[in-house]
């Protein structure tokens, strides 16, 4: 069973989110959209990728959902007055309740936080119309392996993610009622700006570890991992998914 989503440091995330925003923008730009659809942004964070999605939907709507209220508060500031956006606090590990017909679900840098992917795919299929599309990018098998090697060397075994293989993901999507499934693993090493490594580890990569260990031990872990890393680079491996609701 997937634990409930944790709260995030939305201010720091908004400041260091460039690697996630770049990947999300690429995914959104590759969508085949007319411009009047209703699309769910599953794991919208502070709304940086949502903003690009809105540019592609001048006559459409976005349901931007996230499990962190702090992220949604920051997104609300970004989209104040834009009636095309509906912000929704939701757990992707539980069934979703939406009142609109959903044409597409997009998700970037989020779905590895849902550890029960069987439930995840069923929940997403449950809100999509027949023929609706799913496009997602998230941590896959081998993601952040170098960072985790340092974490384990420091005696911490906490692992709050599901870094799935393409094969398991294809089987899970088919079982949930998706067709035309395509998956692939793509290495996407992200080099951080000077001075960002500690904040990035604390807010993004090891944020769940900080919550799990507590503030003092968590901060010690973040600094110890940063000190062991030869370069300010995160060795991301992303699982890219495309599927159609049958």
C-alpha cells in the first residue's frame, strides 16, 4: 500500500525545479492537442509545467492535482484569476473523483512516488474517457543509483519509491485497461547550478528521507551525501510512458 503523499518545501522546489521543468515541458510540447481539451496534470507541483500546458490549451482546461498542499498553494499564486485551471488536492494512490470528461492525463517527475503502480494505473484509467491518452515521465529502474549508493554507504536503507521496469509497466497498464502502450528508459543526468546541490537533495531527491529520519538526522544525511558526490549531478533514469484508454 502506498503511503499518503508528504508535504514539500514548495518555495525551494520552485527555485530549483529546472530539471523537472525541462523534462515536463518536453513532454507537454510533444502532446497532440487541438487546444480545447480537458487535461489532468497529475503531480503539478508549483505549476511550472502546468503553465506550459495552459499555453497549449487556449480554449481548454487543466485539472492540476498534487498531494502537497504547499505545492498547490504556490500554484494558486501562479494561476490566480485563470479560470481554465482547477487545483485539486489528491492522492494518486487512491481513486480520483473528477466531474469533467478527461481527454488526457500528463505527469512528470511524480509517479515513482506512488509505490503501488497497479492501483495507480487503475486510478488514472478510471478518470480517462475511452480513447483518452496518458503521457508520463518518471523515475524508472536504475534511477538515481549513484545517489542511493552514497545513502546506503551511510547506513540508510529507506526507499520510498517505485522505480519500475518498462516490462512491468507495460503489463500493469494493459491490466488496467490501456492499449497502444509504449515505454522506454532514458538516462537524463541533470547538472545542477552552482550552490544548489544541498538544497536540491533536501527538497527533491532526499526529501522523504529527511521526513523519515527527522530534521536533524535528515540534514546530516543530506550534507553527508552531498560531500560524497564528486559533481553536482543527479543520475536520473526516466521511464517514459505513452498509452491510450481502451
